[in-house]
């Protein structure tokens, strides 16, 4: 336990701060309830109350109390704080606080610092055409929505990385503390470097209840909570009570003490070398849910229980008793003493807010685009693979991305060891062939290091933790505070945190509509170790569903890239790293794959989004439409479609075959449905108007059909893709199990071709024989274990020459 | 710390158990490496080694040691244990153990207890046509795959609920312990009832490394780990070392002690009333990664580091030195002393396994279909809503499901307070209008209860925790151990645990192919508080993406149901609760919605999957095709499509309008692609062959297009659905924002209709005027706050009569 009695709060200062808090609470209640008479200049009438009451009171007074005490600390120290509101449904509290400090009116001038502004503030809350009920992207000072719970502490950690002057106050509701992602986030001290990073001060706000019941930590003893946090590297201070004067004093002392401890840790680490194994402070704040609100309603206890969660007084327009209670509640804050005759906050209270960018609502750390500097991406030539001829060499495709990131790391390292780019990866950086980054930095690790560790150290800035939630959440916080980064994941397990990606896309979708929000770097997700090549790990590791989850999200935000080889990956990576306000999924495998394009060709191909690969097809007559189009998106599909084209060229050379490669998946959408959507003319140039298309796709086949609606005759597209067949097996067996092998594609192409080619039947028979041979081979493999090298690189023996004509 | 010196292990017994462990380790290495000479009767040759080495050695010896010690405990006590293998990649260890105990050969007779069987065992591992490398559904004794990490302890908890005689040994790898879901799972003691439930013994197996680096708990001090676990209700015992004799003695003592503590807690709780606030035991086992394997390879330390994770010796066929090391390693286990001349385990070792269903591989708790009893679902009539005429009354649709579950709970309660049905819900049971269950049981809660709590108590069996991961994981474990249940979630936040649902679907997909796995109850997920009616919570709460994630999964497993009202929900719920081996998504909102069908009509409608609602359409000429088909799937879409039909009937009564309602979404798939897929004839009966269809859909519109590929002229379907537009607003504004309102649907229908009706232009003008009026209304709402009751129930004023003809 830490002594929290030494805040040095004078009675006068405390009186003023309690009045500021009362103003925040007043405006919170007013937002939830009032549509008129919002300063209560007249007796409250039923008509003053909104017809529909939406909002969450329970957590709000605690959030405002923390805000008030942080303001005091900023006033006294000039420190840079960022406020992350885990209980995001306490939106009206944060809106009220940022309004009182003036930020709100600066970014939303139509909500001025007067009676009309307050009425507007109240009316717009949770109202059609107004603002959401949560601490959302529309709230100044926020990098965190808090609707889907669990990510507050991960976001806070991400925002603190490489921001040495920042302290993030992260309020964690005790409901949120039951979630998995939040539970994992307490491991932050193992990853937060006191020399180069900022600090995070978790404020575990235990008001004891969630929507409908108590919470585990809320009902746990102080001793248990202390053990729980201390075992994870924190030293918690407990602040508890329902007497505002006492709680404010204790909380202020705890904040002061925490900040002193943080400063001490950081100074030690920054002056000497090393350091940094001290424990970080944390605050456990136990205050009643719905503090200062109605204590009992209709004879039932409300304050301090889950019944205070949303609207403690309901039916106010029809229930005179409740109307009276509401008026008493509102007047308990003495609004007449808080706002002047014009409706402006009285000067002595207005003076309590920090100034300028020190205000929590104005800090640039919460509007990271203000801090963001364009990333220096080195020229790609130095990483480009030499591709003499398409499809003749193998390379582990992702390696070049690791080399590119290595040099981004190196070029961007600051003198204090920080920077503004990080790679986040759940323990798979090396596995994903991105290990080049370890030539210039280590895995970040604040716990003990042994002499047999590789690439591990306190100053490392590659973030590896076996939690997709933490990787994703840290990156989101890092980006929203102005950094750049990449999250690299096994494709299947990116789904672990897909809901976070969805929420981030929603955030960006609305952020771009707010002129005051500066653009932030895109969320770049590399999905590798893909379904087709997780043959060594088996079915649990085989799942391309992230594509399906991302397609329906905001078209202004989401891009999905399927580079077929290393040079296209470089081009895509370069584009994504320079982009802002997007979510980029880059899907490409790490294993040795055939390489096709030179860097120049790759750049042109990626800029186009999709191209006809003339060298792979067979269209001798320029004016004639092809008999069949073979299309592919993704590395393994490209390999198989090219092998299919090769078989067709060899066996039925008079068949007009076009090969199309698609890199930019969303370009398949109609132009009205996505900014990248091909124009009708471009689409027809690629796919014709009526030729059948056999399409080999990286993901689930129907995802392509989903995109193609609205295109000419979408029924002519015949897509093969991952059909949820998998196990521990060979790469070639994977394409056979999912019926996307070259042989399946040839059979489908011949079935769909505009012309029935001579000797087509023979080729079909050949393909069927090859598939039969494979099935026998599988059995044979189990029985006799032949050499399988060719199979492991995803190649089959070249097709035999066609029978002599 | 607990004294672990009192195991009472005699030297003889220990010698035998160490030999049994050696046999397990031998077979583990042999599975990874050998294709011939698998008993090492001859000197090891390069050709004996598999051409492709796949598997994970590092965790395996620890897993086998635990297995051996548990066997000893079972021999001595006859206790029922279930072994949950968090580090699922230690598959060969569990396969080896279940082979040695005889279970494996019983369920797979082709892998016999002789030399040929051992060769088969080795060859099949991680081989095409063989078995996966993980502890997967194919592994006897497993309810947990462990490929996607994080769910071991949740699965263990679920398996223990309502199984009072069971102890679940849950091995948690230290990598897994970094994940969010696992971190949340430690809160189990707040939810595990010693009177009626079984016990879970977590064995945190800290071998210190994951794939490529150390782990947080692996590098944390014992004191920190103890604080971390004790703060969450556990009393950990530490077992550490690399001397097998010592570790076995200590581990055996810890297991004995833990079991004694568990028995004591349970007896106290079961004899007296109440009890049960004691702490549960846990074991922290620190052994080297790759224990007993190669200590150093090529001069580099392997044992005890991340380098032992997979295959510690590589290139064995080409590297004679590695080949020698492999042979020495294999022979270190003395296979000649373990297996007799026929290749059978020597009798004194074979005698160490428990017998029959006491064997960990044979326990019925891991093959829950053996324990499952059909659920008693009461007759639906008592819950049915009285629907006098379609679309005339409102009801909170999900309420009837709560009433049904209430009576399922009541009917199934055992004398000890347990049962075999549970509802799992993240703190939303009441919010989701399922609160009727609290008439017969409480929320489960083992922490202190206060006098102001509602429906909360230690004997409650409604599982509320603010973690979708825990709800989902507990339910999965509960089902796989033979129970029945429902997971009810806010629709948007079901995505938090979607990857678990995907993994469970994969499990079921393969389970049904194994004759020895008895069918288990389906995973029933109720998605409510849907995107259309989370108008009060805002954009973060609005997301129907679960449908998109589920569609591509195994068609034999996944069903998606969109009941439009209460009686259809009852019919669907009844079907789902009786079904086995499926994943059922039931998507329906909780708010007051219009009700349409009687129970009999609902039963017929659900059995059909989709029906023409003749009463809502306008097809006077039986033989004539309709001019337009209006289709809907989902409650709000149904309401809007019916309102659109009503407008068309009123304004353009000579237009032939058909109304189709779809309940069984997967029936839209072609019959070859899903067992529920409508035949072509049925599809045409509903949708004709060429009439345009305006389809109002609950989810993202392109999900319907995805399903329709393969149907006649899919381009004629014009789908309106959720288009990722949302905020805190009114229900009607939501359908307008997403362009799925009745007015949008009418405009689309008139645009697509086969005939251009007279007065169609007037109706379009009317609809546009209504939408303009709405937009004005939104502004007006913000300015003047009119009464919005009609809007909150999702209804608009009835359409005015058409202009006189």
C-alpha cells in the first residue's frame, strides 16, 4: 500500500476542483436527460426531458473525477497526459470534460461556450444527426472507442511506445477487466522500456458492477487484486470511498506518487544504461457506480449497484416523482453557481483547465496525425529479386519485406533508441521469414535475458508476444498516436483479433469525416503462413476467412492485396506503408514460391490492380476474344493457374487462353462500390463480356462471387479456392483436396471453354490420371515414404509433352 | 509453497513409471523421425528417417511426464481424470501415451500393439493420408486441439461444469499463457462450484520458451507467478527440475496433494451447505523444453531453449553426425527393454496403465456423446405467442426463448443442483430478454454475494462473464463433455470469439468422420441485440459479420437461421437444441418487433426453410409469374419488405408481387454445396427463373450474392442489407442510412419490376418525399426533439391511402 495522504491539496483548490467535477457531472446528466431548459434556469418540466433516454450514467462520475484530478496534475507539472477511456459508454462524461476545458467548442464551433452551446451539447447527444453515446472518434482527446471492451490497456501501451514524454492514464472498467484481451494486457511491463517509451498508468476503476451483476475484480479483496497486479509487474495503490473530498485527496496523491515513481524509473533508465526492472505504478479506484446520482429509486438501491449502469431514473416524462428526483439530482450540482448568466463556465472554474495542447482533449497524442511524419521507405531496387524469366526460380516471398523493414528500422532510429516504426508479431517474425529485422534491432524484452537468447533485449523494438490481441491493439494505439507499423500474423490466427480490425476500420471510416482529425498511418496486416502452405501444422492453421470478414467493411478504408511474388509484395508494401487511414490486408505466403515479375513489371502490375499476363496465355489473334480466361489471385493460385495454362498450351495450342492476375482484390467490385473498383471498360478489357472465366482464388471461392455481383454475367465466373479441406499433408495434396490443382483447373477450363478443342478429351483423361496417380501416391506415401521434395516446394513434375499430333 | 516431498513413490514404482515415460518419449521421437526400423532393431540408417520431418518435440516430454504421473494417481485412486493438452502441437506425445495404454489400438485397430502397429504409428504421423501433428479430434482422450492457442483452461472449465466426479488436468503452455483468452480463464474459481461441478487442476507447464523466444511467465519469478495465480483464487505448487526422478516424485506429490485438496473442498461443500470459498490448487511445472532430447547440436545449446521447439536435429538423412545423434537419442530410451520381440510393450509397463474407461484416452468425458442424454425440450405450445393476424402486434422476440430455456433448466435440474443444460452469456441475459431463466436459477457466482444483488448465487447455473471467449470456450467444453447449451451474445461482439467458433466447426467437421466419436450437442449461438436495433449503443455495436465468417465453413456443420418472429424462433430453437454436431447461428433481435406466424405456421415455414407468404403478396393469377419478387431474411428486413409490399398493394394493386421469407439462409446455396440447399425446382418455385428479386437481408448484402452463385441468373437478385452505416440513432434512421427502408425497397422494386406500372412514378415520388421528410425529421429531431415513440419501435406511420384513381 502506498500512502496517499500527501496530495498537498489545499482546501481552496479542492473546493474548486469539486465544483469543476460538479459541472462535468451536471453536463453529463443534462446530456442524458435534457432537451430544453438545459441550464435549469426554470423549474424542470416534463417537456424539458428528452423523449428517449439513452446513455450511461454509472461509470461517468468516476471518469470525470479522474479527469479533474489529472487536470490538476497537468496544471501543476505541465506533464503530457493522454486519457484512454476503457469504459467508453461513459461518453457524456468525456464530452462534458472536453467541453468544459474548451476543446470541444474549438473543434466543433457550433457548440459554443454559452447557453445555446450547452443546449446544443445536450440535444446532440445520442440523437439522430447528433453524436454517439460512446467515447468515440468524434470525441476530442480519444484514441479509443470502448464499445467492444478489452483493448484499453493495449491501446494505451501502443500509444506510449516511442513517446518518451507521454504518460497514458488508462481507465479500465471492472467489467472490461474480465475480458481476455484486457487480461493479457497487464503483461505490458515486460514490453515497456523506461528509457525510450512513455509510461502507462492503469487506473482500474472498480465500481463493482457491469450491466447486470457484479464483477470478479470488483468483488475480489484488495489483497487479491494487489497480488494479481503485482505478479505482473505493477505496484497498485488503492483509493476507495464515496466521500468526494477524501477520494479526490487520495486520488490526487496517488497520481502524484505514480507520476513521481514513473519519472524516477525513467530518469534512472535514461541516465544510466540498462535500469528498468522496477515496477510500474497502478491505481485501483473503488468508487460507487452512479456516484452522486440517485441513491434509491422507488425504494430500491441504485447507487453503487448495476442499476446505476444506464439511466437510473426512467419514465421521467410520465412519472412526476421521478421528474422531481431528476430535478433534485441536477440541482444538487448547483448549476447556477457553475455557469454565468450567458451560460459560460464561471472564470474561476474555466481557469482550472490546462492550456492549449496540454488539455486532455487537445493533446496531439490523441490526434496522432499531428505528430505523424511521413515514413522514409528506402528505394525498392535494393531489395528487388532478379527475375530473369517468369516462373523459373523459387524464393521465400516474404523475405524481401523483412529486408525492407530492417532498413526502415535502421533509418528511423532516434538517438534515444526510439523511432516511429514497429513490427508487431505473435512470436513468428523469424518463422514468417521477416528475420532480417533482427540484424538491426531485437525483440523487445524487459524481463531477464539469458546468454542463450537470440535477438532479444530491452532496447529491441520488434514486438513479439503470443497474443494477436496485443499485437493488434498495440499497433492500433501506436498508429493513432502518430506511428507507423505492420502486424504480421499467421493467416488463420489473424482471425483471433479480427473484431479489433473491424472496430479499427469503423474508427477510420468516421475519422476521415472529421476535418480536425489529421490522417494517421494505415493499419497494415501481413497475413502469411497461409492456408495453402500450413501443410506442416494442419487444419487449425488453415483458414483464409479474414478476407471474408474484411470485404464488407467500409470501402473507403479496406484494401485487400494478394501479391503473387516478392517484387509485387515490395510494390504493395511500399504503397501500404505510405498510405493513410486505410486497413491494408496483404496476403502472401512465406515458403519458397515461384517468382514471376521484375520490379518494374511488378510496379506496373500493382498500379493496375490486375493485368493480363500475355506471356502466360495464348491469344494469337489480337482481335478475337479468348476461348477461356484463366484468372488467379494469390501466390499458390497463380502457380496453379500458370501450370494449367502451360498444360493447355502444350496439349491444345489452338485454344485461345488468356491469363489474368489480380493483385488488388477490391478492384473486382463495381466502381460505385469501392474506390478501387475497375471501371466497366477496364473490367471487360480483362475478363471480356461473355467469355467464361476459371478463377483460382487464395481464399474461399464464394468471396469472389460476392465481389462480382454487378459485373456482366457474373455466372460465367467459375471460382476454385479454399474449400475448408485440410490437414497435415503436402502442399500439392492441399490444392488437390481443395480441387484447385492445375489438373482441376484444366478440366474446368476445358468444360467451360467457348470452343471444344480437339484432343481436349485426351487432356482431361491425362489430368484425371494425374489426380488418380496423386491419390495412389498419398497411399504410397503412407506405405513407402518416397522422397517428397518436389511436393514440398509446391511443384509437380513438368507435364509430359502432348501426344504427337 | 506446498511440500511436495510426500509422494510415497517407491523406488520400484518410480523405476517402472520412468520406463513407461521413456517408452512414450521413444515413440514420440520415432513418430517425428522414423519411417522404418521403428523399433531400432537394426543400426539406424539414413533411409530409416522420414524424408520430411514435421512435429514438435519441445513440449512433448513434459506432457508425457504429466500423463505418466496422472496414470499413477488413477491406478491408486480410481479417480476420473480428463487431460486437456493446451500445447496441442505436442501431438505425438499424446498419441504415444494413448497407444501405450491401449486405447489407440482399440479405436484404430489397424495400429496394433505390435511392431507393425508401431511402424504404422510412426509412418502415419504428419503424413499425407495419416494423422495431424496436433492433439486433434483424431486423438483419443482429447476435447481440445491446441492449434489456435488460448482456450485450454476455458475448455477444461466447461468440461468440469456439472460433472461432479471429474477432475480435469489442464496443461497450459507458457506461450499459451500470454494469450488473452487464457489470461481471462484464470478467473474460473469465481464460477466453479465445488458442490455440483467437477474440478480443474491447471498445470502451468513453464518450459520457458515459445517458437522463437522466452515467455513472460517463463521468465517471471516464482514469487510473481504465485502472486498472479493466488490473486485469482488458486494456490499454486511449484515443481521444478531436470532430474526426472526428482521431478516425478515432486509432481506425483503435487498431484496427490492437489487431489486431496480438491476432494476436501468438494466434500466440505457437498456435506454442509454453502462452503466453497477455499482456493483451488494449481501446479506450476518448470522443466526444460526438449527435456531428455539433444542437449547441444552443432555446438549450440538446444535443450531448455526455443531451439528445441520443433525438430531439434535437422538434415538427418544428409548429416551423418546428426544421424548418430538421433540414434543415440533414440537408444537412450532403451527401446529394447521397453518392447518385446513382437513389438508389444513389455507386460510390467503395460500393467501401469489404468483400465477401461479410467484410461485418459478412453474416458467418456472426452467423448461426450457417450455421456450425452437427449435434451428434454418442452412442448412449444406453452410458449407460443397468440398471433391473431400477421403484423399486428409487437413482442420482444427473444423472450419466448428465455421462457423455453427456463423450463429446460427446471426440468433438467439434478438432485445435487447440477444438470446438463446451461446458458452462457456475457452479462447480457436480461438485456437480451432471456431473463425468464432467473425464475428458476441464478447467475453462477462463487465470490461474495450482497443483499442488493439480483439473481446471483453460488448454485446458479447461468454463466455470465464479460468475456465472449470464456462463454464460447466454456460452452465448447461443456458440449464436448456431453452437455447441452446456448451462447447468447450481442451480434456484433460474437465476432470477438469468432475464431473459436471456426475452430469448433473444424473439430466437428472431422469428428463426424470418426465412427468412435459419438455425436455431441450442437453449438447454438444466439446473435441478438442486432445491428439494426443497436441504435442506442452506436456503431461499435452494429456489425452482422458473423454470418460472413460462418458461411464458408463446412456445410455439413454450419447452419444459419434468421427467424422473423417469436414463433419461428421457438421452432428453430427446438430444432437446434435437439440437433447434434452442428454449429447453429440464430440471428434475431430482442426489441419489440412485429409478429407474423402462429406456431403451426412457423413450424411449417421453418421446416421448408423459406416460403411464399401469399397473404403479404399480390398474385391474383395463379399461372402467371409475378412481376417482382420481394424477399426478406431477418426480422427488420421482413418488417420493411412487408411494409414495401403493403405500399405496392395500396398504390399499384395491379402489379403482381410475390413475398418470400427466408429462415434457413444456407438453403440458398445450391444443393451440392450444402445439405440444406434447395433443389433447383424448389428454388424456382420460390424465386421463379427470371423474375427480378428485391431482397432485404439482415446482414451485409453481398453475403446473399455469395450464396446465390450457381442459381439461375443470379444477377437478377438485388439485395439491400447492412452497408456498414451506423451510429447512435433511431431504428428507422438505421434502415434509411443503410438504404433498406420500405421506401428504398419500393423504389427498387418498381425499378426492377417486369412491368412498368401505372402510377409507379407517383409512388416513387411519394417514397422519395418520405425519405426527404425523414431527413428533415432528423434535423428537426436535433432541433426540436419531437416525440419519437413510433420510431423507437421500428414502425413508421402507416402509408396514406393511394391517390384516388
